C-alpha cells in the first residue's frame, strides 16, 4: 500500500482544509512530521486511519468526544479524503463523521449521519465502488488484508504502544498478539476439542444413567419374587459384563416361571369345583322355599272367594255410571251457555238504548225484535256510506290549514330578512369608502422602507468594521509586546547555549577521561594505560545540559515565530476592517444626514462611533415605521377585498330575499283557495250523513266559527267526532243482533242435551240420574279396587305354576343343604388360587423385566460404544491442548501458536535491534513456567552481549527501551504483514519516542529507518525533536494557533529552489 494524497477539513485540530501531498515527499523516502506538542501531528495519522476504517486506533479512541474540529465554522462540513494505491489499484476514499449542522429551515441544529464514498480510477476517470458504511468497510479490509488494530501496528507504529508491548505481562501480550495474528483455526480447534469432550462425557454419563435406570426398574420387579438371581452386584459390575449376568438370570427365572404357572392352573380348577357345589346347594334351598310359599298362596285364594265376587260387582256398577257422566256434563254446559247468552242480550239492549235513545230499543228486554234491529242496521249502513269520504277530506283540510299558516310565516320572515340585507348593504358601501382613504395614506408611508433598510445595513456594516478594527489593533499591540519579550528571552537562551558549548569544550578531556575503563583502549590515543586521566571540575557541563538548553532555545524561537505571525495576521485584519468601514461610509453618503450633523466620512475616529450609533437609531425607527406601514397596507388591502366580497354577497342576499317573499305570498294565496274548496266538500258530506243515518244529531255542535282557519279547525273536529260516534252506534246495534242469535242457538243445544241424557240412563240400567250418581267411584278408587283383584289373581296363577314344576317337586323331596359350609369351601379355594396366581404373575413380570433389561442394556451399550471409544482417545488429547494432564509446560494450543508467532517476531526484531545497539542487545523469547505454576509461553527477556546475561526488559534505560520497542514494533509489522498475505507496504509511519536517544543511538536508529526506504518505501517520522529537522529535509510542518492548526509541506525540491 502507498499513500498519495491526504485532504482533511474540520477534523481534529484543523479548522479549514489542509492537504498533504505524500507523492512530493516520497522522492526523498524519509520525511518528518514536525510541530509543537498538541499541534496535531498524530491527528494526521488518525485522519488516514479514519478515512480507511471509519474510526481512529483503539489507544486514542477515547481522547476526544468527537472527530469534528472545535475550531471550524458551523457551516463547514468535516471530511477526510485519502488517495492510495493497493495491489496495483488506485483508490480514493472520502469519509465524513457524524456531526451536527444548522437546519436548512428554521432555527436549531440537526444531526448529519456519517457518510463514505469509495472510488477507483480506471481509464482516466473515477468509478464508484461503494457508498454504504458496511460495504466500504468490508472492501477496505479485504483489499488491505488487515483490521484496524493490525493496520495501526504495521503501518502507523503508534506512539507508546510498542513500548507497552515490550514490558507487558504475558496475558496482556497474548491479547495484543491475538488482535494482530489470525489464529482462529487453532482457537476453533481448541474450542472444538473442549466442546466435543463435553458432548462425549455427557453422552457417556447419559448412557450410564440409562443403565442405572434400567437396573432400578428391573430391581422393582425382582423384589416381588423369592429367588436369588445375584442382581445385588450388577450396579458395581463393569458395563461390559452386564449382558452376560442378565442373560444368566433370565435362564434361571424361566424355570421358576414354568413351575409357578402349573401350580396356579391346579388351584384354578379347585376353585371351579367349589363354585359348582355351592351353586347346586343354593338352587335346592331356593326351590324348597318357593314350594312352601306357593302352597300358602293357593289356600288363601280359596278362602276369599265371596269377598272377591262382591268387589267385582261394585266395580261393574261404577263402570256403567261412568258412561252417564259425559251426558250429564254436556247438559250442565248447555244450561250455562243459555244463561250467559241471556245476560249478554240484556247488556246489549242497555248499551244500544244508551247510545241510540228514542229509536225503539229501550223496551226490548230479553226478547230481541229482529225487525227493529234490522231497520237500525240499514240506516246505520247508509250513514257509513255517506261518511266514507269524510276522513280523507278532514285530513286534507287540516293539512291545507297548516300549509297556509306556514306560508304566511315564511312571507313575514322573508320580508324581515329583506329589510336587514338592505341595511347591511348600505353600511358596507360606507365602510369601503373609509378603507380606501386609509389605504392611500399607509401606501405613501410604506414607500420609504427600502431606503431605510439600505441605510441601516450600511450603518451596521460600518459599526462592525470600526469594532473589528479596534479589536485587531489591540491584538496587534499585545502581539508586538509579546514578540518583544520573546525576542529578548530567545537571545538570552541562545547565548546560554553558546556559553554551555564553550564550557563543555574546555572540559572535554575530563569527559573523555570519565569514559576510560581499565584495560580498554583510549578513544583518542589508543593506549590501554591511563595513569593520569583528567578529572571533571565542579561546574562541568554534560551533553544533557546542552540538549536541555537547546530545547529551551528552540521552544523560545518557535514562540517568537508564532508571535510575529500573530502581528502579521492582526495587521492584515485591521487593514481589511478599515477598508470595509470606508466603503460603507461613502456608500451611506449624506442623504439621511440632519442639517446640523457632521458628515460621516469627515468625522474623526473618536466621534465616529457616536455618529454611527445616532444614525443607526434613526434608521431603525424609520425602518420600523415603514415596515409597520407595509404591514398595515397588506392588512387594509385584505380588509378592502373582504368588504367588497361581503358587499357582493349582500347584494345576492337582497335579491334572494325579494324572490323568497314573493314566492311565499303566492303560495299562501293558492293554499287559501284550496282550503275553502275542501271545507265546502266536507260540509256537504256531513249534511248528507245527518239526513240518512240513525245517529242522533247535535244542532249546537254543527255551528262553525267565522274566519277561514278557525272554521277549518272546527269543521275537522266535527267530522272526526261524527266518524267516532257513528262507529260506536254501529258497533252497539251489531252487538245486540249478535247476542240475540247466540241466545237462540244456546236454547236449541240445551234441549238436545236433555234428550241424550234420558236415553243414556235407560241403556245403562239406571232409573234416575241420582241412582247413577250413587254408583259412581272416583278414578283412584276404581284403580285400587281393580289392582287388588289383579294382584290376587296373578299371585294365585304363579303359585299354581310353581307347585306344578318338576324341579320344585324334586327339590322338596331332598334334604335341606348347608350353605355356610359350601361358601367357606369356596373362600378357601379362592384364597389359595390367588396366592399361587400372584406368585406366577410376579415371576412372569420379573422374567419380562429381565428380558427387557437384557435388550435395553445391549442397546444402550451398543449406542454408546463409539462415544466411549472416542472419549478414551479425546480425553487425554484435550487435556494436552488446554495445558493440563501430561502437558508439563501447562501451555494451551493457542498460547503455543502465539509463542511461535512471538518467536518469529523476536527474530525479525533482532535484525533491527542489532543495528540500533551495535550488536549489544538481542531479544529472547522464553516459554519458562510463570510464577506460581501459571501457564507460560509468551515471556520476553533481553540478552546483553557485554555481560553475557539475560535480564528483564524493564531494566532497560529510556533510550534502550525505545530502540528495543521500535525494533519489536518493526518486527511485529513484518510478521503481521507476512501473516496477512504478504501485501507490499510502501508507506510507513513511526510516531514519537526519538527524544530519549543520544546522538549515537539516534544515528543507529536512523540507519535502520533509512534501510526501510529500500524498494521505494516512504517512511514518515512523527516527532518534535529539532535535530531531526536538520537531518530530514522532507517535512510536514504543523503550526498550532488559536484558530486551529495548519499544515505546510516542505519537499526537498522546495528547499533546493
């Protein structure tokens, strides 16, 4: 992979857009990312990692809550764009993190989701490969062959992390190696063996549980028999011997089952014989008792013959009297019907006389005169025909009267509405004239709004420019004072560096003398004898003192440069503010100036703010008045349109009210004519009824009031009353006629019933009705008498049948049997049979249980045989894989694989460490047991060639730790790269740590980094050490300011120019 170009905007400490052209730096191979502490050097590496993976490396993820720059303007979109080549493919990825932005409508902010765009350059154009976060993430991981942790270790070499790996505990080192190397196939194998052993153990334990369950069920069946089968030792016997033991028990028990079944059969036959003897005895005793009882019944039947004959004759007389009862009941019903009909006739006569006085019905009594009744009915039917049209005519008169009242009310309402609409129309005409006058005045006032708005904008621009100019002037003066102090401080520190260097040169002999060792050659003369080495003075100067002074001087120089940049920036901003102020004042002009007011562009700087404030207040007042007038114009125009619309609507209402009034009056006139005609027709119908009907007339009720509507109401009431009374009269006469007919029919039926009763008495042999009544019996009495006779006759017949039976005659000749002795014999036989049957059943159950046990034991052992064999092999193998059992090092399989990876890393790291330390140090991987017998395999030690001993890595000094850590990080990178598929890496970054090296060590480290450039690889060093600026000409300079950091790229070609 090679990085070509990086662009970042509003990211981390960078407020604006910054661009880094790595192709321009790659010509030198080695380039420096330099800047003050906290300027944002590491943020460049974070941007590369964020562009590829959407997040920054794990060690720095929690250093800031958001990736968006706090220095950026609210409207600037945060984004990172990275161009790179991998596997011969030129790619560009553009990524934006989740951030907040101002809403497009309204106020407030909204959250913008993270976005990504991956493109590939083919045929001179960029082609989109993906825009989804998950899709692009998978593509990048597949192209690079690394996850983010591996990328950070191989390409970025993050600051401080490889030093932590050097001194980490074995378990921490294991976590790092697991993230960097893919050992999933080994961890999967380890997990598979553990899980498989658990499954096999569970299966074998389950089969053992099944065997115990089978044996327990068989134990319950065998506990019922008294045969010793040796089953007490089956639970302790090996699983392989169980089938043979169970099979032997089955054979033994089979003999016992055969013997028990033979004994049970013999006992069952004895029970059947005892039951037969008992049944024969019971039958004989029963027949003897029946014979004695039947003889007694026959004798009693003969003794009661006379009493039985009298009861038969009484029952026969009751049956004949029962045939007379229906005829007597019919006569009584006919008599009651005659009485009821006579009463109905009297009531009908009274009702007719009440409703029809003077028509000849009040003197009829019980004798109904058919001619009188028929004459009344004929006259009433004539009156009914005359009244047939009265009901519909009365309904029509009533309806027309209601319609006439409604039309008259509608006409009055329409006239009132017409009057109101005319008054509303006149009022709207006056309001419209008044609104037109007011609108003309407010339009004139609103015409001044644009001029006031422009004047206010110019005044505000000029006032802001004055304030900005004053602020930048203050900042420039402050920066000038700070630069003056920084220049003095820098000169003092630079002089101290010169003084210290001079003082050190004067004491260099003592410094060289301090480095002499007994028997070692002198670095100056080469002699191994050192009789009088120079001694250091009390105020000797060391290289560390000079380095500290140089660092302080460089920091002071950086501070001085920053202050001078602040002066230039403040001056430029102040001049820009003065230009804006002058432009605004000239544009403002004197158009809005009061006669006694000083011209703006001629006013001095002291009076200008007050003049601007006065002009601003006046412009705001004018603007508010114009805006209010414009608002009034809009409102008045809306009101004018509304009133005109209301006037047009009112005109429509006036016309509609006139039409409604005319229509209502016409309808009232038409309805009045129809009502008069219907009243005349109804009056004629009522007159016809009075002439022809038998209904009495009331002269007072027929007088009608004056007035059309009052006459209609009275006429309708009279017609409905006439209809009601006529119906009452007709019903009364019809009821009287019906009552007379009913009475005649009832008398005829009574005569026929009396004749039928006389005939029935003669047929049944009774002289009088009272004689038949004396012979009657209640149904219950007859039933009791007949039942007693039937029972006696049936008992006599059954007794004669029993005495004539041959079995009964034979049983009577035999002696009486002993039933108690026979029952005791049956009980004893049954008890013995149950005992023998229970023994046979228990033996048979035990036999079946053992046969089932034999089958289940064989099936269980057959089903679990493969699991048992596999467990025998897998159990010790799994113990070895997880670091138990015969594994003396107690090292898991994954730890062993990681130890092999660490051993390869150590070998690769030692190639670099040999150059950095001049062959003194080399890293050693150890798999010794950890303290307390803990698992081992990931230990690291350092071997010192000068002492020939190995020691803990924690004993290295700061510079030595950095070189060892850097060598280990480079070795890790090479190993991870090889494990990931060997993809070529043409870009590498080393982040910090060089400040702890002396000149010689720095030279050796630079030699290793120079070697990394072989094959066109670009190596970037992130550091704030000033010496590296002199050694590395290609640089990325990061400047830290209050408005955010900026980037300058200095290539070797720029320096040559």
